[in-house]
C-alpha cells in the first residue's frame, strides 16, 4: 500500500500503518461524539491531532514539514507582493499563512 494523505493535514503523506491508526482514532472519536448531525472530524480528534500527533509527526516526517514551510513561505511572499500592490483584502490570508509557518517551525525545533 502506498502512503496516504492525513485526514486533516492533507499535505502530510503517512505510511500505511500510521494512516490506519489515524483513521481508527478518527472513527473512534466520531463514535464517541454520538451526534448524527455533526459533520467533519470530531472536535476530540482534531484536538488530539493538534496536541499529540502533529509533534510526533514533525519528528518522523521532518522533510515534509520543511517542504510545507517552504511552500507556505513562497505563498506568503506572493500575498505580500499583492498586498503591496493594493490588494488589502489578502491581509487575513497572509496572516493565516504566517501563523501556520510559525506553528510548523515551532514543531520542528
């Protein structure tokens, strides 16, 4: 089986066993939520990913994290250029990109 994208952070390609464990956790958290009207990942799953899994993945998938940061930096530079040209509507997007860059950089330290 080939690597598969992470269910929340699709830019991380997980090895098959890690992907299966992540999917299993997602299903368990969905079932614990017991809300047939809820859509998207269960809040407990999202919290687990952000608090526990991402720091571990940053160690095992360092190159993917570094590539993601490089891609985000390029996007941020492009947005900043557009903002300087008068596209002030792109400021929230630029702030979000900067926030993600900071978060991922901190995980790699």
